[in-house]
C-alpha cells in the first residue's frame, strides 16, 4: 500500500482532510510533524492548506525553515511526488520547488466558493487520472491566492506545459493567466490553490453539473499518485 505523508505545521487546517482523502483513495496516510527531520519512509508527501505559522511575514515564508521541509525538498528533487494545496502551494514557491509567488487576492478579501478548473496537464504524478481539457469542480478558499510571476517565467510555464490547472469562468484571485496550479518539469511536484481534499466524498463536496460526479472531482489527485506509486513497485 502506498504511504503518503501529510505534514502538519502550526496553523494547518486541512491536514486531517488531506489524510482522509489519501485513505479514501486507497493509500495509507502518515502524519508528519513540522519539527521532524524524518519522512518515515513515505512514498509521497502532501503539504496541506491552512495558515502555517499564522502566515507571519508572508504565507509559507516561515514554513520553509521547518526541519521537515529540508527532507521534503531533497525527496522532491529525487523524484518523490509532492503536492502542495493552497498554503502548501505557497510553501512550495518559498522553497523554490516551484517558480513564482503567491500574494493577496486582487480584491484583498478572503474568497470561498466552488470553482471550475480545467486540467491543462494530465501527465503529472497528481493528475494522471484526469484527461487533458477535462473540467472539474473543486472548492476554493484563500486570501493569498493570487499567483504571480514575471512574464518570462509565465511564458516558460506556458511553453513547457507546466500550467497544470487553470481557472474557468471566474478568476477571483486575480492569478496571472488564470493559473490555478503548476507543476515542475519532472511532473512530480504540483502546487494547487483550490482544495481537492474537500471534494472526495459523494454528498460532501460540490455537485458538478458538468460531469455528474457528485462532488468527488478531487479524488483523482490522490488516486493518480497512488496508482503511479504502485506501478513503480
């Protein structure tokens, strides 16, 4: 069984939700604490949403110095699948596993809504159970969700197919080029602003009129990683 670690920082809100999503997808969720310098032999890592260290300085800025993150960075550079959700995405940019940065939403308000996304890259470790061009509905909740980068970096992301997910309809964060999630060149590291762990159980996630999956559009993030890990055994 694939073992996926879920990191808990001070201020994490969605670590238990992410762990439940891993279990529903058929994996074993392993709790990892921010002060630990041991990944406990996990096969993949999820950095969950929340407000790590109270988002002091800026979102994710202090988390990068946690003992666990040194191990996560080394493992990611070695090919381990790593998913950063919302605050986790912010942390991934702070440790430079992903380019760009996250700033306050363009309207300077917290946003919470069901958001339609288009899958732009279905070949990452966390998106292989989707199809390119597929539209999914995932909850979005954040206040520092505006993805920004210089034009050269944005052009590289577009040209190399590293935009993994894009907002459809509305882009309430104001993210450049409607970017909702990106991946690294190897495809093992993915950062996403919306919350797939909140769309994994029928009746508890957003109901989608697009595909009738009854609120489970986020589950494929986790099944993608687990299937990929099993296939390499």
